[in-house]
C-alpha cells in the first residue's frame, strides 16, 4: 500500500515527495517470477527488500480519481479527557473540497469492511478542531483489491466506501 500511495502522490504532485525510502521508475518490461522479461510497461516501486511492478492504467485511474486532492496531509488536534489532554494526529492520504479519502489496499474485500475503522472519526476530528477544514462532507475509503495475473503487473479492482459523518461523532 505504501508504494502505491507514493506512486499516486508523485503523479498528483508531478514531482518527488521527499520520501527517500521508496524508489520509483517506469519500465518498458515486466519481469516475471521466473525472470522472463515481457514487453509490458509498468511502474516499478521498491521499498526495503520488496519490489512491486504496478499496472500503469491502475495508477493513472487512481490519480484521475484523486486529481485536485492534497496528498499526505498531516493533521492534529487536542482533546480534553477525564485523564487530561490528549494530542491526536495523523497523516490523511488525500483531502479536497470537503472530502477526506483514505487509500486502502487489500487482497480480500467485503462491502463494509472499513465501517468501524477509526480513521474516519480521528482525521475528521483533527481537521475540524484544528481549523484546517471548516466542514467535512464525507470520508471515503478508496479500496484497491489486488488482482495478480500471471505475466502482468499488479492491478486491482477498485471499490469505495463513503461515509457521511454525523457531527456529534466528531465534536
């Protein structure tokens, strides 16, 4: 997921993000598990000891969906509790025009998988209470369910779970 996020972030910004632990390049060839080189263009992303060969069409589609969004937005706020002040923070994958979007990757997906995910409340709380956003229309989990086909780069089926947040949940 980190590598896919980084590829999309660079496409949106049309520049490097400053993240030095992920190396990204385009390639005219896809290298199979057996070491065969096939003439299939892909985006190669390397992080740690892992190499991912991503489908260019998938990356372009995600970048089109997220066009105009700000990637990797750091948000923070404080919350008073019965035990004192708590500092909350996080990095929102994408924000734009009242929308908050978190890109998820998974090998298995069922509708509603992210319904109880804490990020929608945390990020919305931080964005509103810090004044970074004056309203959040909705929170969307943009889900890429990996589809690995032999002899081709990693691709994915895309799904969305969009939640309209109740103000009392984030006040």
